[in-house]
């Protein structure tokens, strides 16, 4: 998995071209990052929400970016 796809998706979401990824707790903006094992996770900028990106979600994001 490459974080570049997730970053590009978040950029497209800000432009209104794809659905936004929002925090399920407070609908805040989600950002992406890598942990020490290079696993991609999403985190909320307003609260402590953090969730690792699964393969299925990653493939959906990658597909939308490539179609974009």
C-alpha cells in the first residue's frame, strides 16, 4: 500500500471530486500518516480518533484516485 494514493484521495475530497473521509465521532477532517511499520492510518484533526486502513478500503481509495 502506498500512502500517496490516500493523500491524493484526501486532496480530491477537499476539491469536492470524491466523497470526504470524515471522523465517525465528530465528522472532523481525517488526515493520513504512517506508523513505524509503514502501515497507513487515518486520524481526526479534532479528536483522538485513529483507525488503520484495511486492504478493502485502500483498494476503493486507489480505484477512485486512478479514475480521477
